[in-house]
C-alpha cells in the first residue's frame, strides 16, 4: 500500500513538473541560417506550439498541412503562433525549405538536425507537439497524428486563454 501511495505521489509531482517546465536553452538555426536560442521562444504573452517534423514523415506533413488550412483562423481567434522544427539531417536538411515553400506553410521554421531540442523535451517519435502557455510554461506534449487531431490542439489552446 505504501508503494502504491508513493507511486501516486511521484506521478503527481512529475505532472506538476511538466506543467511548470520551461523551454531548454538549445540553440537552433532558422532555414535562413539565423541562430535562435529556444529558451527565448515566445508569442508576446499568448500560447504557442512547437511542432517537430521531418520532410520524410508523412503524418508530420499531413498534420502541418491540416493546421496550415486553418492557421489564419487560429491566429485571428487565439493569437497562436506555431514553430515548426525539422529534425532532418544531412542531405535531407536541404529539402526543408522547398517543402515549406511548396506547402505555403507560414510557420517559423527551425532546424534541429541533431534532435537536441526534441530530446531535451522528451520527444522520441515524430510528429511531436509541445503546447506552451503565454508565460512560457510547457503545458502538454503529444506524439503521433491522426486526421482531425488538430481540432483537439485548438481546443487545448482555447482552454489556456480562459
């Protein structure tokens, strides 16, 4: 019984840690080559999302394309900003900008070729989405994508504004 109670307490404390966690100080580059320190990412006091993808990941591309279709509406309603972070490496890193341009994604795109930020945030598979509140606290993390899951993300962001 004591072990079960201790396990519950540890899980609750771990959950509190996720809710108040801040972004790590990992430096990435934009697709234009500018360095960005991730612990400075923000959206002027409004929530934002970090969405990890790769050019070869079909679920990732479906997710980012589905969000792109409603991104203007999301921004008008909630002020939401999305950072799309590519984990492409080597020669594939040269495919990121053409993919972004081809799909007309209006996200700020960062490059994480060594998956440093992905690993620092506890991501193991992509797509991996991190939702951050207006104070810069990580409030949730999601792995994988199914059609329609973007609506759940919007609901989550709406809940943050209440």
